[in-house]
């Protein structure tokens, strides 16, 4: 008797459900193969924008753990909404070390434990391991006539890919995975699920049979491919396997994003990261230089949970300027656009070299381009490393920098901020310097000195804590949102006027109480965000604006935090709730059609 037949009745689908009839077919069945939706179609920039939006805002992310429990293993999938808007879901099943049903007392006890928890907790789901053919037909059915035209989906997609005028399976087709013509009569050909059945199993086994059959027969997830390629790909995900033909990469990434979103199947974070990079490249390839709109119509074959919000509009004046000012939906879209397309990403390594450490930063463009390396000799406490080892290491780095335009030898900042960045600038003699201009901008009830060059007092809300504060002398500091210390890696190698410009950038400066600035220090978003929720969207946008405007790289972990924050803000903006108003009459899915004129983004998001 098979393992499937030995399972308790409680985990086996009822006969009635197994024989259940699908819902009504579409109003119009496919009368010819060219009407069958094809995942390998030409997608527009708007399609890629929709894919990215749904990947970041509605597609769940999973993690996976496996632990030994006696003679059995417990496999656990934890699934979370990408923006944390839904309760965490847990899917577990008990299996043997070889991945099949686990018999014996250990298995029975574990299943009893998980059944009890499943009954008590609506967010906990106890299932069974996936054993391919053991569950594939009982759970997912076989190829179905989902459109009511008398042909099942496998025949439909083969005829589609063969370019036949009728639903016959003969001739040659273009294998998108390998990039070659294939004769179906001479070469073993499979109907391949791009998102494999096994990947959907943790969640799909707890759904209705109709939902599983709909996924299994979804034409937009099926392609004809050579049998050995199908076996080679097997259950691999995009971070592990991509088609050898690069021409298929955009459509393949679109399919994984679309099908996971449409059928509410979670993805591993590594695959989200891979798909994001691929989709951004595909979007850029579809955009003309300096595009102000997203060219192309939406494909009628893509069923997203939410289309990307969009709006047009002119740049308008802000409400006073500076990081405290409100943001429109388009301002938030610009922040995300520049985060993904303008802000370089850095990584750092540190190794011991005698009495010194060698610290190496590698900076990569966000999309395509060559890496840049910044290296320096530092002491254990991050200061200048003196002595013979330091001199030797600096000579080595100097020599490497002379022969390589992409390699820079630097030094630690070591508290020499004013020497390298100057101080507060004064536009013209007799006018307030940057500090007092920012104070006048951020404070209410401002009192000037007799020459009107310095702010003596005022009141304001601490943007980081939301607490009311009063300004008096050194009790109020100007905080660089993107800290000088963070910018130094690249700024050290630029002209002094650029460093002074960065130091005095009013879009990167905030008036805050001295104790608040001390608490924050120079921490980046991965370690610190304002506790005052009202300001979090503006803080995230200000970080991106400073990094993009001054071409300062960010760590990938900071990019991740800023991305999630901005997508959350954008989603609220599109629904008319939170930072950034909805479009006219508060319509969902529309962004306020205006931009702040004081934000000088390197590029604007096309709409």
C-alpha cells in the first residue's frame, strides 16, 4: 500500500471534492491557438511597473526551516506580507529524512500536536509533505478543459507554441528556454510549469481544489520545452535557475512575479531580490531616454492584485520646503524610482594586516556598470593607523590607486569635519548662514537678532520624537539626515566645493533637540528610524534624496529598509490614507498629480 493510502482520513481530500466540478468557463472559449494567452509576449514598461509594484506590495515572502524531531523531521514555512500588513502564516508538515511520509510513533505524535494547534490557531496550518505523483493528481487534477472548447490546457499551449491554426500537436516550436527551434515529433517535449507545482505546495494544499486546478492549468504559467531542460530545471527557483537564452529572462521573471501574485503563492526573499533586479533592467530597456511617461498599454493577460498607481502633473511649489514638508504621491514615486535606479549600493570588508586593518568598500551601480573600490588603512578603533604596518599598507594602496581609475585610496575622517566639509555657508555678506536659514524654516514663532542674521528663539515639533521643543542656542542642533560620516567614503575623493555643498544641503538638514541628535548619532535606516511615525515617510525620502542627489552609496540593508518604508507610504498614498494624497476626489489607485519644486531629483519617475 502506498504512503498516500496509509494516511489518516483527516488529511485526505474527500471523494466529493476530488470529483468537484470547476466553476463556469469563461464567456468566450479559445476557438484557435492564437487566442491562448502566451507568457512569452512583448511586455510594456507599464507591465513591468505593475510587476514591480505587486512584487513589493502584495506578494508574500516565505522563509523555510527544517529540524529533526526524533525519527522524523519538521518542515516549517513562515509566510509574511511584504509590508507587514497581514498576520504571519505558518505552514508545517512532518516528513521522514528522505522527504516522504514519516511513519511510527514519532510521526503520529507530531501530527497529533500540529493538528491540535491547527484547530486553535487560524494562522497555523498543518499539512503533508509533497511527494510529486502521490499528490499531484489527487490535489491538482490533470490537464483540464478550462475554457469549454473541448481541448485541455496542455494541448492548447502546445498548439499555441507550435503556431498551429488548429489544436493539433505537430510541427516545430521555438524553445524559449534554450533559444532554438525544436521538432515536437523528434524531441521529447513537455508542458512546463514555470512556477513548479512543488513550490506552490505549502500554501496550495490548504486551498480549494478549484484554486489548485486553476493554477495547474493557467496558460500564463505554461510553456513548451525540451524534456531534459524541464528535468534540469525541476523545482528550481529564479535565484537558482534562469533560462540559458537571455532573450527569455524578462518574460520568465514576469511570469514568476505574475503567477505568484495572481495565485497568492509566496516567494523566498532571495527570489524576490533576483526578480526585482531583472524586472528593473527590463523596465529600463523599454524606456526611451528621459521618458516622462510609461510607454505601452497594459497586457490584457496579466491579472495583478493591484495595478501600479499612476498620475500625471506638473511640478508645484512645496509648503515651505525641507524634509519637514509634506510629500505627494509623485514625490514618493520619485524617491522609489531614484532609490532603485540612481543610488549606488555599497558593501564593506575588513581584514587584519599586521597592526592595522584594511577596510575595503565596494560600490556598485544600482543597475548596470562597473564597480568602484575605496580602501583605507585604519586602526582597531577606526582611526588613522600609525607605524610601519600603516606606512607599508598605505604605500601599497597608493600604488594600486595610481594604476586603476576605479580604485581609490582614502583615510578615516577622524573628526576633521570642518577641515574637509567647511562650515555653514553664507550666500551673501549680511545674510543668515545655513544654520539660521534652516532654523527659520523649521521653527514657529521665530525671533531674530537685531541684525536679522541669527535666530534667537522659536518653537518646533521634534520630527524624530513628535515632542514639542523650544529653541535656545546650542539646545537645538542641525542634524544631517544622511550623516557626514556616511558620505565621507566617496566625498573624500571629490572637490571641496562638492563637500561644502553636501554639508550645507538644506534638504538634508533638520532642526532637532541636541539630546535627540545625540541619541540618533550617525545611525543609518537599518539601525534607526524616527519613532514619530508621521515623519517616517519624509525621513525615508530625505535619505534617498541626499544619496541620489550627491551620488552617495547605501548599504543593501539600508536600501531594503527604505524600499519597504517608501512602498508602504506609496500604498497609503494611492488609497488616500497617510502621507501623499490620493488623486482627484480621493480615487483609489491614483497619486496626487503634483511634485514639490524644492526636490531636485536626478530623474523623475515616469507615469
